[in-house]
């Protein structure tokens, strides 16, 4: 299940962030995912799914921001279950 929210951004803010309108939703999801992972509010697997990134791409996004990786067995099992459910493993 997903929840949809509508947000309004001043054009000047989008300009400062250098986000194109077509990329706003993706960018917000990624930034929120990274923020909540860093604050330890979301697990690696939860944050990666929110960001809609692969494991490798999410690790790279964290590395670009110098955010340490805290990925434990529960995160691995969560990712493995997600891949099994999608038929990827």
C-alpha cells in the first residue's frame, strides 16, 4: 500500500536545488531515505526501498555523502526476502 501526498515548492527552491520538475519525486524520496537511514529511523532495506535504488546504488549514494553503512543480518534477510518475493534470487 502506498500513500500519496501533494507538496508545493517555490520555483526558486527548485532552482537552488537544481531539480527538474520531472525528478522532484525521485529526488525527495532519495533524500528522505538517506536522511532517515542516517538518523537510524529506517533500516538499510527500508531506506533503499523508499529511495527506489538497488543495493549497490544506495550504497553508492551513502558513500557520496560520507554516511557510514550500518547494514546488519536483519537488513540482509529483509533484502533477501524482497528479492525472493520478486523472483530475483
